[in-house]
């Protein structure tokens, strides 16, 4: 659908479509309470700014904005596998949803000032070699003083559908030395850097590369940032796992789409169905993975 058609069918009342970086089509949702931008490439939330506040999501200055590459920052939608493909190392990391072009299904504004946009992706829009099974994904993004992102997965085929997934949220922080991630005390954890398991004790502080998967965690978690004097609340649903990631300097240096010093200004706290929390859907069944992000 071209820009003119998108704007005439779905635009108005604070919702507009324009050409963004790398020629990607970007939807902007704005109301009195907040603003968000979303690329149709990847169904990718690129920014969220609550009214009068600082940006909540982080975006790398080195990010690619290209049709065949993921965007580095915001909220990549990882599906139908999280991390590397289980059997084929040539397949894209974190699945194909974040590098696919999503279609706009509907948009609008509720009576209480919540702007929303719904995108869709089915097997008809992606290469069959990646994933032979039929599926129907819907991504609903709602913007007010909080950002809500919900990925609904429906098995439209006649065989069981196995998947893992993430709303791989990158958060903007004052400095990695200033923050604590709270909410995982007492939770089982896999440290993917040395493949060991432990039970988390207390809040998380960051002094080196961190790549942790938490399990049995359905409760809210928080990023406490003494530099920005704010607390970001991350309320998950349909998820009992979470990933906390910061690449630190060496890994950042190996990533072409990530500035060498940028690890200091970001942290990922990801709402996932990862590893032990991967899901199976019987034919006709649905699952929704969701997150509501707000600032206190
Ligand atoms: C995280 C993983 O979710 O994503 C990390 O836990 C990974 O291991 C990171 O490095 C970024 O992945 P990608 O594919 O976007 O470079």
C-alpha cells in the first residue's frame, strides 16, 4: 500500500504515515499523552515518548534501516524463533518477523485518548523456506502515557505450531553504571555467556557483558535510573521468561550496527517466550505475548 492510500485509509486523528530513514514506511501515533513511531518493516516500534518526558526506548545511531536487515533499537519483534535458528545457522537471528514487511490492518483512537495501530503478518508474506507452516500474527500497538505492544499468534494450519518469541525492548538509560534492574530476585536464571544456571539474588547491576534468561517471572520488573531520576515499569503478559542483555564494549565493537560506546546508554529487558518458555499452539489456537511500558 502506498503512503497516500495508508494516510487516506488509516490516517487522521494523530495518526500519520511517512517515509522514514532508509526509505522505510513509518507510522506515527500521537495524542495528548504520548507519541510513538513504528516501522512497517519488522512491525518495529522505533520510539516512544510519553508527553513531556524523555525518550523511553533506545535506538543505535549506527542502526541499519534496510529492508533485509533488523533495526538496532526500539522493540524488534522476534518470531518464530528466539536467538539462532535451532537447526539452520544460515537463517536470520531472532526469526524473520523483524525483517518482514507487515501490513496495516486498522488504526484509530479510543474515547479515552489511546491511539492504536494493528499490523498483520502471515505465511503468505514470508519465504516458505524459513517456515513452512501457516500462521496469522497480529501486532497491536497502543499509545497513551504508556506504550502497550501485544503480539497475537494464531495457528491457522492443521498441525501443532512450535515457536519462541520476544518483544526485544531496548531501553534508553542515563548510563549503565547508574541503573538497577529490579524484579528478578529469587528467579531461576540461565547465564548464556557460560551456560550456567543460578537463582538470582537481589537487583541486577551491570559491570560487564550481561546475557541472562530468567524463568518463572510473570511479575512486573523495573529499570531504576538514578541519572534520569526515573523508574521504567515493564508489565509482561503471556510470558513467564525475560532476557536481560547488555553487550558491553567488546561485543559492541564486533557488531557493525552498534556504536562502540553505545552500550553505556542502553539496556535490553525483553518480554519473551524463550527457551523453557517456548510455546506450542494446537490448530486454531492463539497466544498473545504482551508488554506495557510506562515511566514513574
Ligand atoms: C539478545 C540475546 O536477546 O539479543 C543476545 O540474548 C543477542 O545473545 C542480542 O546478542 C542481539 O541479537 P541480534 O541478533 O539482534 O544481534
